[in-house]
C-alpha cells in the first residue's frame, strides 16, 4: 500500500517523514539538495509556526520558509518500537 505524499507544511509536528520528491523549479531543487534535502532522506518537523518551519535532518537543524517548504513532498514513516 502506497501512502500518498503531502507538502511538508501539512505534515504533523514531530512526525518522522521521508522526503519523496521536490516540486517547483530546478533552482529550488538544487538549493534544497545543497541543504541535504534529497529524495529518500528522513526528517521531522520540530516547529511549524505558520510562517517558517524548523526541521531536523539527522543532526542538522534547518529553517524553511513556507514557499520552499511547500516544494518538499513527504510521506509519513512509522516509528519503530523497541
């Protein structure tokens, strides 16, 4: 069963996510790739205040504006239980 992807700002705060693709311009995709946001990477939203998103990618923390964040398409991941 395939879980549909959604724009990053619509995902729940604290959810573990996988980046599926980047929509928008080649420039946007290139800039996000420079920041480590490439398809397959796992990330989570630490804070979404409606204007900017604070996200975690591994040990890195990034702040994205809504425009760029909407170009990031993600799918939720199940957290593994120990």
